[in-house]
C-alpha cells in the first residue's frame, strides 16, 4: 500500500530547525554525565534475593 502524498506536501516553517537548536543547547563538558542513572530494578531485586538467601543459610 502506498503512503499518502499529503505528507510529501507538508513543510515546516524555515526557522523550525534554528528554534530547535536554540532550545537544545550543548551542555558544558563539566556537567555532562554528572547525572547518575536510575537504579536497575532487576539488579536491586536480585540483590535483595541474595541477601535473604544468605540470611536463611546462617
């Protein structure tokens, strides 16, 4: 099935890309990567299971 040609005729205003660039400025190298990633829920769950198994063995 062929896509509609309506999409081919749709055009964004000329300054759309420039506006997007202005809102997405590059962060400085000092702050880049300083955010810590969210903890992995599976890893946390496995860690708790291991702790409970170790407590059961004692």
